[in-house]
């Protein structure tokens, strides 16, 4: 896979809209306003727990690339089996916690490889959650700064054969240097210029995040709570296309 930070991905939008809705019906109504050329979709623990795998299959059948954000973390056999079943849903990307260790990540990767290279979903890792700060890290027994740990776990994920990591836009430059241009960086905490930050602390605009090295941007409320989400997506895609 070749992805550069400011090159065209043809019709492949860099935007992943986070479907953080409590009910399938609300999510479905929202998705009916979108189309797969405008964005990919992320299904996380809330919607998945409510609506289940059949809802993911509905999104896939509508032609959307779906990122299944369940952040698996368990013994290698359990995570590998979960990844294998998730791949059967036809998702485009899924994730695991890098802190599950090399054996867990390699087992997950091998389970997906058995699905065949062509249709294999991307497998990325969560390094250190952006909600974790220095004192949380020390309390759970991790030494070093959050950035040290992101670097270490990013390199571990890469050497275990994963395709990339979820990271803050503040970490993309360092991860690009350490893990190379092909390592996929997926970045939440995106806010449009002048929009409300909400509970996100360290935010970046779409253009600045792509310039800083993100491949894909996870955007939730700035799109899901917009009066005209389609218009917002068209505007962001146009802004990003102008970077080429
Ligand atoms: O609404 P907002 O744009 O803040 O949504 C961001 C999405 O990205 C949410 O689904 C959130 O769970 C997810 N996320 C995040 N920070 C991380 C990892 C995931 O905000 N470090």
C-alpha cells in the first residue's frame, strides 16, 4: 500500500466519520445522508454493543469502508479469533491494543493473513490512549513519558507486522520518522477552524493534521452534529484535495 501524506488517494476519502450514536436507527438515518465517496465510517463499542455485527454488515453492503473500532486486548488466541470473525463482516480496518504484546499482535495479523492478501482488512494498534497522561502512566507502572511509550509501542506494532496505529496528530511527525511513510497513521481529535473543541484537548484542523503526516482523520461531532453533514464533508474533502 502506498499512501503519502499529501498525495491523492483517488476517490478514497481520508475522512473516517465516527458513528457515535446510541441507536442503530439514528445512525442509519445519519448514514442515509452520506455516500461512500465522501467518507469512511467508524463503528465503536457503543454502537456495536447496541446494534451488533448485522449493522456493520448493512454499512458494508451500502459500499462504505468500515473501521471496526473495538480495540481488542486479550490472550493471543482470543484476539486472533475475534479479528478473524471481524474480517468476515467485510470491514476495511480494525484495531487491537499494542500493549497486548507482540504475541497477541502477531497472532491477530496471522489470522487476517489467512483471509488472503487481497481482501485483508488493515490492522492497526492503539499505543497509549490520548486520555492517559503522565500520572496515569506512572500509576499503571509504565516508565517514561507518554511520547516515549507511543514510540516504543508504535515500533513494536510495526515489527509485529501491523499496518499502522491510532495516534494524536501531535505524534504523527515522530511516528513518521520512526516507523516510515507507509505505516498508516489514523488521527482523532480533529476540529474545524473555529469550531467547539468539546472534550478534546489537543486538536488540529483537517488540513494541518494531513500536513503533519496523518493518513486518515477520525471526525465525530463536527460532522455528526452538523446541520448539513454532507456539505461539511464536501468542504473538508475539497480542502484536502487542494493539498495535492
Ligand atoms: O466527536 P469527536 O470528533 O471528538 O470523536 C472522536 C472519535 O475518535 C470518537 O469516536 C472517539 O472515541 C475516538 N477517539 C478519540 N481519541 C482517541 C481514540 C479514539 O477521540 N485517542
